[in-house]
C-alpha cells in the first residue's frame, strides 16, 4: 500500500475522536505557540511604556490583514485539496497547492508596496495617536517587508494540514514561535532596538518557520508536491481558491476592520484605553487559539470525508468537535474571568487606568468566548464542504454584521463601558444567528446520503 492509499484509509477509517484529536493537538500547539509569542511581543514591548503598547495594538489590524490574505489563499486551497485527496485526484491537488503559493507571494509583495508607500497615513488610519505614531511607524514598516513570507507560510501550513500532516506543520510554526520569544528581549533590550527589535524578532521567526515547512512539503512524507510547472493556467482554479477561501478573508478582514474601529473609538479615551484593548486582543488570540486549533484539526477530516462521500463520518465529526469545543470554551471562559486581574497586571504595574479598563474588557470577552463554538464550527463546516455562500455569511457576522452597529451604538449610551462590552454582544448575536444554519447543514447531509444511496 503506497503513501497516498495509507493516508486515504487513515482519513476515512480511523475512529473520528482519535482522528480529529490526532490532527487537532499539533494544530492547537502551533496556534498556542503563535499566540504566546504574539502575547510575549506585547509583554516585552509594554516595558517600553503605554504608548509603545498601544502601537502594537494599532499595528495588529495590519498584521491581521496580512493574515487574512494568507488565510484566504491557504484555507481556500487547503479545503479544495482535502476534497481532491478524498477523491484521490492527486495531480489536481498538486496544481491547486502550487497555484496557491504563487498567489500568496504576489499578494504579499503588493501589500508591502501599498503599505510602505504611505506608512504614516496608514498608521493614522489604523488609530494611532500622535504619541503612538512614532512607535507604530517603526514597528509596521519592518513587518510589511515580510508580508510575502507571512502569506506564503499560511499556504504551506494549510497544505500540510489538508493532507492530515498537522504534526509537520506544528514543527515549523512552533520552532519559529519559540525562537521569537527568545529573540524579543535580545533585540529589544540587549541590542537596544526598542520596538523595532520586536518587529525584527517577528520577521526572522516567520522566515525560519516558512523555511522548515517548505522543506517538509518537499519531503517524502508529503502527498502534495509543489512546482512552478504545476501552477495552473486555468482561471477557474484561481477563482475556486478565492471563493472557497473568501469566508476566511471575511472573517480575518472584518476582524482587522473591527480592531481599527475599536482602536479609533478607544483613542477618544486616551492611550490607556488603546493599550488595554491591545492587550486584550493578544490575550484572547491566545485563549481562542485552543478553540480555533481544535476546529482546524476538524476541517481536513470533514472535507476529506465529504469528498469521499462518507457522510456518516461528516456528521459524527461535527458532533464530536462541537461538544469538545463547547467544553473547552466554557473552561477557558470561567478560568479567564476569575484570573483577569492577575493576567492584566502582567502588562502594566503602574498605569491603573489601563489595568481597570483591561480587567473589565477581559471579563466581557470571557463571557463571549462561551458562545463562540457555535459560530466557529458552523463556519468551518460550510467552508470545508465547499458551501461558500453560507460560510461567507457566517464569517461576516461576529466582527461585521453585528459588531459595527454595536460599536456605534453602545459607546454612545455607555461611554467606555460600551466599548468594553461590544464584542461580547456581537458574539451572542452571532451564536443565535448560526443555529438555523446548523439545522440546515444536517438536513443537507441527510439529503446527500439519500441521493448517494440511490
């Protein structure tokens, strides 16, 4: 039995709890390490002062835009490749993967050119005050030069996960993340580079991660092999990647816009409010990474088995992932709510206003995270089975359809408290909105089963 056939048997016959857990654990570790080094970034930069901490929050939406492009191409191509591998169409899977890497490199270079050409204007647009602007400019200008590598890393990561090789992906991401944690204090304090040192540490770590995953995608353990010759000349392949990945772009892109809006609104209350929002974004990126990592371990399973027409395993995958994610989110939410004062105080010992705002915001977010399994798993499911329209609609809810009206209305009536409770309100509304979509999903799968049985 060759490698491809072994992988097919593994993805279609391994018991669902074991298979998803096996794929999810390396993904969770990867995302935790990534989130930890992002949080470490904020922690070390916070030693430079409140304005520097605020700068990390201002640049965060820019990094989210880069991530959104990378996720769109990476998760779009990964979802397509999972279904193609389920159908055992390996040649087309290679073409999709090669095309995606080419798209990511081009998109990253365009982002670099667009961002560097008007860096000050971009930082003001992202919510930088005059005191935050110098720090934000130094940090962002360095991050932008690495956009092509950052976007491409998401593609390689998703191609490894698409074929059930989450452990290989974890090695590349985790090594880069751990390296970043050690490089941060070295570059910021030892080399006296300040906030620029944090940016240099980040891009060097990303380059190392990319290099490791690039080697692994060309190893004998990978079913997918990329090459220049395999880049598609068919426009349909490009549109398929974009359409399938569009929900990820909406989710990440709207998240970036939401962060920009949040920063701009918080800036009305001073640097302490911007810094508190920044710290909370990084903390919840860390907490949410467990839930998101489990969901990303689920995606290749549901996509592969849908392509293989194993609808019984598609339904079982959904139920197992949803219940497990709900337990994880409730545990994380309760723990975070209790320890919010301790966690926020790690990022500032002297700015009492920033600590106070941070604690209240974090507690609202801890309540909100308990609602997120419904929307997260529903969104990932529709994307994995190629239903882009419902996936896109659901992607637009949490930090779009519900977020923007609330960030406009709540601060008007509740001032700073309105900003602190906005995301929790948006998460609750999104949870309720997703329930009819989940009912539709199970009816759709039942219909597919009936048609296939005839």
